[in-house]
C-alpha cells in the first residue's frame, strides 16, 4: 500500500551498488529502501546523490511499481556487485574446465596450465572471504535466514563476548539445493558459489584416486561395499528422490585434503559440549603438514537441529580476524589428536585463529564471470541472464523451484527455439506462450468458427482479437486459416514482443525500450523509443507534404526526428528533401532548386510545430507535463508546396521567392495560375485538408460558411487562422483579400474543463488522481487540463487501494457516457491522439486496460469487446462485461 506522507515530498537517490546505480524514490521517514533493480535493501543514508525528486515522475514510478507487481527476487536473484547466486551456480560447471587468460577471455585449463580440470587446492586453498559490513543484511548474500541465527545464537553470543563484544564471525547464506556443503565452502573461500561444481568434481576424483587409502583409514566405520555409494554421492548431478545427494563428514574430510586446509565444523553450544558426530575439526592428514600450517581453518556450521543444511561462517571486512576459544575448538575428526595437531597453529592461549587468507578481488571475480557468461552464450546460444530471468519470472511464480540450472537452461533454450518466449513492455514480465492447436485455426475450428459467428466470413489480412485467449490472429486466405499475429500480456493486457536467445526484444517502431532517455528528452516517459533499428530520445513527428513539380504532384511523408542527445540521429532538412526527390522526381531536370525549396518548407513546418531543426530550438518551451509517448504522433496537416518547372534563367531571377503555402500577404504569393480568375486556397483542420476555389472578394462570414460545409464545424465554434505563425483572422468589413495558395487553418473552440468538472465529485477526483499522475498529459490535450486541475490535490491525498485504480477509473467512466461523444473528454482525447477514423482502435491513457474504437455512424467512441462486438460506454456495458 502506497500512502503519501504528511510532508508530501518524495526524494530520490541512486543505489550505492557500483554495478547497479538505479534511481530510487523514497520518503524522508523511510529507514530503508529496496532497490527495484538489484533487489538489495539499503539504508537511506547510504543512497548516493540524494535530493528532492520531480514529484510527478516519482509518483508515476512508485504507482507503476505497485500496479505492475513483479515476482520477489528472493535469495537466488538478489544481485551484489552485479552478481546473483543463480548466475554463479549456472556458470560454475564452466569454471571446472575453463580459466581466464590475460586478455579476459575464457580458455581451456589444458591450454593454460596443462590440467584438464581445476585444482581447487591450488586455486582456492589459501583464499578467505571477508564480508563487507554494508552487505551483512543483504538477503541471499549476507546473514543466513534459514534459522542459523536462532539455532547458533548462544554460540555466537559466546564468540562475541570472546571478541570484546564485537561481532567478528557471521553465518552467511548458502543455497539449500543439495549442494550446501560445497556452496558453503565456496562462499567461505571467495564469497560466491562459483566453484561448487569444481569442488564436487575434485571430491569425486580424489575419492577414486585415494580409495584404497580411505578403505584402510576408515575400515572401522565403512565396509568395502559402501564406498561406491560414497563416491557416487560426490557426483555433481547425483540425485536421490529428485534432489542432489547431500554430503557427510567423510566428504568434509576429503575436501580438507583437497584444499590442503583444516575445516572446522561447528554446532550449537549444546552439541559442542556433548561429544558427537555433528562437530569436528577436519585436518588434511594425507598431505605434509608443511603444506597447510600457514593456512588457518575455514569455518562451517549446521543451520538447525535437523542437521541437514550447512552454512559458512566468515570474518567481517575491516575487523581483526576472529579466533575460536580453546574450550569451543571441537575434537579432531578421523585421526588421533596428536597427529591432527601437527597440522594446526594454536595461539598462546590455546585458541585457533580462523578465516585468515587473501581475499579474491571483486573486480577479478566480475571479469571471471563476464568471461564465463560469454562462453556460456557461445556454447548454448542463449544468454545466462535470460536463463535466470526465465527461471525467476516463468517457473518460480508457478512454484516450480529446485530445478537444476542445466535443466532450466534446456527449457529456456527450447522456448527460444519454438519462438514462444515474450516480453511485456508495460509490466516487464517474461511470459511463455504456446500457439493454439492448428485445428482451432482452420475452418470449423474453435477460434475460426467463433470469428465467423461474430464477424462473418474472414477478410484477408484483417487482424482479429480474441481477448479471452489473450491473442490476435490474422486471416491468411491462401492457407484458408488464421495465423497468430500477436499475443497479449496475461497480467496487464498489453501487447507482447518476442525475445531472442540474447535477451534482445524484437521492438516495433514507437516502442519504449529499457534504455533511459537523456535528461533533455521532450518525452517524459524516461525511456528511449525504438524506430527503424535505432533508439531515440523522442518519438518522431510525421510531416505530410504535397509537392507539385511540373505536371507531377505527389504526397510525401517525412518522418522527422528531433531533440535527440545524439545530434547525428536528428533529421536534416536537406537530406529529407533529397529522399523525397530521389523517390518521386528521380531523373527530372532542375531538381536542385526543388530540394532547397522542400528543405525550406520542412524548416518552416518544424518551426510552426516548435520542433528542433539542425539543433535549433526556436525558443521552444519544454512542457514538463507531457505524457509518456506510447504512440507515433501524426501531423495530418498537409503542407502544400506547389512548384512549376521553369527555366534556369527564371529560377535565378527568383531565388528569394517566398514559399507559397505559408504566404501571409499578396506580395509574398507565387505567380501560380488561377482557375477562371479565382484564387485556390487550402482549408485544413487537425484531421483533413482540402483545396477550394473562392472569390477574390470573399468575406469572413462567407469563409466560415464554406468551412462549415466542408468540415461540419458550426460557425459559432470556428476559429480561422492565417499566415505564419498562424494568427486568428479578425472580423473585417469587406473582403479578406485572399490570394492564390493561401492556407487557412480551421480550429474548433474548446469547451472549458469546468463543464466537465461539475460531473466529478471529490471522491471521483481522488480515484482519478493516481492515473492522471501516472500518465501526464500532452501539451494542449484534454488530459493536461485534467492533470493541471487535479495537481493541487496531489499533496496529502492517500492513494488508497492502489491495485484497483483501473477499476475505479472505469467505474467513473461508465457513469459519464457524455465523455465519449463530441465535446467529451475521452472523445477529444481519442481525436487528439489518432484522429476520428472509422473503426480505428486505440487505448486511452486513463483507462489503459480497455480497448476503444471510433464509430463514425454514431459519432462516438465505443468499447471494443471483440469478438463479441462494439458497445456504447454506459452502465449497460458493465453487464456485457460480466457476461
């Protein structure tokens, strides 16, 4: 539940993890903040670059996080210094046979050191991990949370007393997947579970190689028939009952000899005081004492009275090394005390210093993991990060836990091969979708017949939506069946995008990507937008030009990119003009002058629309209440560019001639021919443009009557604008003095928001507020007016029941059907966003989980419930939804 605190101020700060740095939002009274990216919990004072946040952007982010709730990361997926436990476990098998060369690339160990597999004693034996105080409370990395804190509390208190009331030995997390012993040892040595597989392989090979020696040493404890089972239990993929086989004391003893280092197994104080098989000091008696005297013991412990899970105990970075008092040092296991003591270096008081050793640098660990990730990707043709995300977001939510990493890899790879893995751009979920049976898509099939029953015979190329099945299909006439066009997210209902093995999303033009946009971006969604293989800070504008050259007239569209932080991504007028000429006037004589004229016209149109040209802002004011851009903004006004092919001499004499479509006076008009002595002018609205002939002595009232006849806009609601920049035509006694090529813009007067506001109670406003803040409005749009009206209420209003915001807004909308007819808020929003084109579908920012369309016959916006039909928005539609 998200509540706005009394002071109403939201602050921002960056995650302190060097590999994360995600921007986080919080209130001053919040003691800790969870990073939305790496999953760590940070104390507020540890956040970087703290400052007061942009309130609208912060609330949008916080509300969106609640609405699009993501699966909790858990211990497997919390990242520290860029690494998670799952990634480390996934890559561990590669580290058994590969190392890293000086260039940072994975290389076979046989090429690096003439050894087929890793020698854990040589590589890891002298290492020790010391945990940073800032990471002690990180889930899955710091203090163990499986119960060891309570179970070992008396022991830990005793050790704390022995260290001048300082906490110097910490039980840390180890995954309980059947490999907990080697996980604990790997963490005690280097801090990560990167070498669990190598330790297992070393263990199995060691037992096979030293089998006869083990049989002699432990003949009183194990007969000859048991050793095959003991060796098999060391196998990394040995399973019993579906889980990896656990390891026991004999394996700890063997690992001590592999590492050439003592291993101390601790337990609760009660079990330490009573001699038993749950504690012991394991010394490497199969090697010479001189090889291990310089290495202090590493510590592991049981996490509970069930004695079925090991955890590592490690020192704290920056503090004096811990020691185990003499009365807590367990008995040496498996050999006589006299023999065992030759491998230990006791302090003068009989205590043993533990956890001494050289830590492995974090930077080296990161480079090593990076090299193995590259090797993993080359080997399996799938990114390990995607495998981890697949396990976290596809399998874990369905309680599919405890699956071996190699099996998860195989399942994820199969999903990629079958092209059934998709990413949701809205809620960022990863979903696996299976295609419906082919028989359902063919004639008389379930989906095919449903389409015929609702829409009649299918039409070639038309997209049909099946909301209950969360997919859209298109009819293929040559195959006489439906084919899947798009899948819809099962969580938020928006369209999904395919994802490949490298984790790359197959974006469509206009999609918001995961890349943050530059601070100077005009779009306030905070993300870059995909278009034509590039990522831009802003969505482009579409400029429509009507170009006449000689006897040829074409309508050209210019996709205009502007305001990008990378100047090379911004459109250039000359280049765009050249494209138009190359496409439509290639090979014609004298087009050089045409290119300049089109380029000039593009500049003027961009200036009119306040768009950047060649880095110039034209004193443009950035509107900080723009909404996140989710659709390509189209400019339907046609800029009329009429040119006649003329002689070179005539071109030279008229190089300073004005552009005819924007002439603001008779002097600037071109000498284009008139029809029957009457000037041709252009009348245009936001949706359409026409060219008409008028009398030279036409007056304002006559022009308004003509506009009414053409656009059906009542005379008293018209605003006519002329010139550059467009200015309203003032009432005048007598003719307007229109000339050939003049452009007249026809606008409809907007009704004030006050009329709409009277229908909204304070309760409804409170319900609408979160969604309005979530989708800040476009400049000049209806939603902007709503946002500015409700902005003063944003402070101090609790955002209760955040998860039902959509439902609350929909409930309000169905009670106000006038909002969906001419003059209504949602009607005008639909008109502003995509235009009033019959049967055109669109999602409204304030009601994003519903699909609407425009019905020209009824002149209203209706709710789309395909394949069941389209319905007017009112209280009756609620019953249709229930049915």
